[in-house]
């Protein structure tokens, strides 16, 4: 004889509720002659959602009862969401089919099934079995006064029942429902190891029996218990010895995970407890807060804001809690590592499932919430709210990037959440929690279930507030105002600078000593470090070990992060300097000797400056379409005493690129000239320029 649990999912004016049951792989009728099913009726009315959430955590299969004449309603959708969190198997029961005219019944039932099937799209129950019934033909009121004796259809599957007054009421296709139920039953996955140290028992009724003691009925969530074991009532801070155990009116020597049972204890006032939890002594602690891994319910239309207050349900308890969300990017990376580890562990166990620890409800696995460890030493990027999707540009595993699809059948990303309970609760870690907005108007036609979660770590604000390492990214932008000496890098023969000078990052009164050693980045990805201040106007000197192709005016970036709980507001950087890449210094052109009147000796006779060599100091003008600069400032071709106007139009060629330009005019009073290049110049600052013969 196999004991089975089933849960009814909503109350109904026509005499039946939904039900729930766990799934495995084997069909039970191949092993057992008789199956015993425990029905746990849950109210379906939206105002009693707390009771539905509490009852949903002790079931294995769901019978979701839907009014065939009305279809999916708000409370039906909420029951469906709870079912997704708590079970793998669901059967949809379309009740009240007797309300359809007999000649249209088959067609109307098919239409109702089609609408339900559309509502199930994107859920784990897309292929759920459906069956149409009439639980009480004509309704309970008709049956109560004896007017329901006529059987609708009168065919196979119609059943007659007798009410309290002896009148006959009718049902339709109940046997069809039983056939579907039996075909869908699967052996539940239970932890059958005797483990009294992990005993957790969800109590749903408590009543006295004269001469015997007080009986607590409920469901064993984990572990095991025997007569004479001590159990603790955490909320009452008391312990009692088990006098006896019963399962379905039969004495039992042991109860284990999944068993529906009655526990008899003595010297206990039944009025002190209606619903709650009892457990092995010391295994359930009072917690003021917890860290949980959570996932948003995709049917919840509101935004999950950090610091918002939610109704959080743990078992039969529902309390208010302040919730803070973070860690979507980091948890995406962690999930795959944990999954690989669990797969290796299962392989070493011969692919046997890893049985969970003590958990209230034990259904966090079914809710799609992985078993993760929280690392207090991990850094987390600050989030203002729950992220509906992780930006693709973020550095996360591609398989974990989740975006809301058009059909809405994708899952929102996992987050870490800090739950700070306004009223402390007794519950073990690893429990399933459900966050809701139960203050929303019942008739608002909106799902009030906001998120599901698995408790991972206790959190005490007084002790743990400073332990969370949440940081924000910062960026300051400056510019290069001066270049150091040019070098020809040995490994790629590229002209680079190992030292540059920057500005616009700091004020002149800034104490630069606290910034020495910080990393500076360029647009091209070159990384250097601040060596010292330069002058007294806030300028600074930067060394690039691998060199940089930076030009004057290019941007410099100081990127860092600051931790929210750091009272010193210290600057932290994760990057490192690259390995040094050596090069040889490019010597500036040798200036020609001058006569007293300032003219070059080489051109003393001709006065033409033929073959003079200068250096590009700056590139000016708007960049052309080919990416080159239209003009360069060149020094070294003339002296202060030369009349540059006489040389206007003289041809000049860039030595490294062989690009030809012409002298446009003087630039300043130091012998510098402006050289225009019709097709632009790609030569870098510091490159040599040669004057051609006139």
C-alpha cells in the first residue's frame, strides 16, 4: 500500500477543489494494488492566498480546478504560479460542464480547453492533462434541497451521491478524473534515511484527546521521528516527548519525509498552536533576516525595488520584510560553476539525485532555485533595483544572459536578496520563501506573487551590515597635455611614448600623493600609472611600461570602484600594469650651426634651406574622410631670423610615410611653420620632415 499526498488547489461552490502530487518516472499501478491519496484542500479565493501558499508546500501533485464557464481568473493564475514553484505534475479540472447546453457541451468544453492551453503556454505545464467534470450537478444548493437528482447526460461516468438529508445529488465524469489522476501518479522522491537530527514537521491541525494528550497532525518535511523522541516547539521555546505516532488511524513506529501523520504529546495546551512547525531540538533558530537566492515571478508586472516592503511567506507564516536586491551579474557566473560541481557529484553517486537538507517545504528545487553558497568576500556591483535582464555588454556567461522574450516564456535572472523581517521568524535555512504584494487590490486583475527564493544564509543587521562588499564604479576623464620623448619600440618598430603628462583630472589644491600608483587607461587600451604631480596646477606625470601611441589632446581615464560600507571611501582598482616593452630613443634632429646673423651655414650661399630636416610637433585641423590630418606644425626647418614668407609654397615630405605637403606660413615666432597636406598626413607626432629643393 503506497501513501500519496495530493493537494486541492481552490475552493469551489460545486463541491470539489484542485489537487497536487509529486512526479517520478515509474507508473505506480505496476507495483501496487491499492493507492492511498491524501487530499489537502486549499481555498481558491484570492483573499486567502496566504493559506494557499502555506498548503502548497506539502503536496506532490496539483489538481487545478477551473470554472469551465469563466476560464482563467486572477486567483487561478496565482495558483498556477504557486504550482510551478511547488510541483512537477498538474492536472487541469474543468468544472461545471453541466452549465453548457447538452447539444453544445462537447464543443464548449473543447473551446474552454483551448483557452486554458493558451494560458499554460510558456509554463512547465504546457502539456498538462485536462478533464471536464461536474462535481455537483446543479450546484451544492440544489443538492442540499434534493433538486439535483437528475443526472446530466446520464451516460458513463455519471455518479449519484447522497447528501446529509438523504437526497440524491449527481456528478458527471468523476471516474474520468480518477482515471486521469491514476495515470499521472508517479512515485515521489523521498529521503528514506532515518535521521532524527533533521526532523522537521509542518503542523496544520492541533487538538486534544481526553485521556491521551494533544495530537498534532501534519506532514513530515525532512528527517524522521519515533516514539519517545524529543521534539521542540520553536515559537513556544518548549520541548515535548512523542508519546505515539499514527498514520491514517494506524499506529506507526517511525515517520519519514513525505508522511502524513499524527503526533501525540502530553502536557501540551492545544490552544497554544494552530499551525506551525516542530523539529528536532536546536535545529530551527529564530532569524531576524536572511540572504536568499531569488527569482522574479514573470507574471508580476510591478518593479522589484530595493528597500521595498513585501509579504514574505515561509511555510504557514507570512510576515512583512524589507528586501534589497543585488548580484545578478555575479550570480550568473556562479550558477554554471555550481551546476558543473553538482553534475560531478551526481556522477560520483551513480547519477542518484542529491537529497536536500532540512527545508521548510522542500520545494525550492522545483521553483528553479539552485543550491548556492553565499561568499561574504565576493565583490558585488551595486544595483538600485532588480534587473529584468542582464545587459549583453556585461561580462557574464552568454548562457546565463536572460532577456524577456516576446512570448514571455523566459525566466528573469537570479539575484541575491537581503530579507530583513519586521517580525522574526523560525525557519531552517534552505527553505522556500515566496514574496508577495498582498496589499494589492484583490480585484485588480494582476498577479500579486512577486518572487520566490531559497534561504541561504542568516543575516543580522547589527553584525553583518558592514560585511557585504557592494561597490559602485567611478570614472574620471582627463586629457594628455604634453608628450615625452619618442621611442622606437623594439618588438614592433612602432613609435611610442613611455611618459606623458596629463591634466583636467585633479584640482591644483589636490594632494597628489594619494593618487600616485593608480592606473590610467587610454581609448586604445594602453595602461600606465601615475608617477607624480607635474607643476602646481593639477597636472600629473604618467608612465606606460609598454608604451603608448597617445597624442596631445587624447583622453585619459581614471577608473576605480568605491565600496558602499567603506567609511574611508578608499579608491580600489582591479587592473594591473602590462609587462614592459623596451624601445630605443628617437633623437631629435641636429640643429644646424648658425652664423651671427642667424642663417644656416649649410645654406649660407644659396639661402634656400634645401634638404633641411624638421620634426612634426602637432597635427591640426579636422580629420579628413581618409582619417588623416590636413595640417602639421613643423619645427627645425627655419630659425627665428629666417623670412618664412619667402618660402611659402615650398614642398615638404614626411620621411616615414613619404606624404608630400607645402609650407602654408609661419607659426609663432620660433621658426615653426604650418605645412598643409592636400591628401592629409598619417605620420605621427615626432616624425621627421624634409624640405625638398626649391
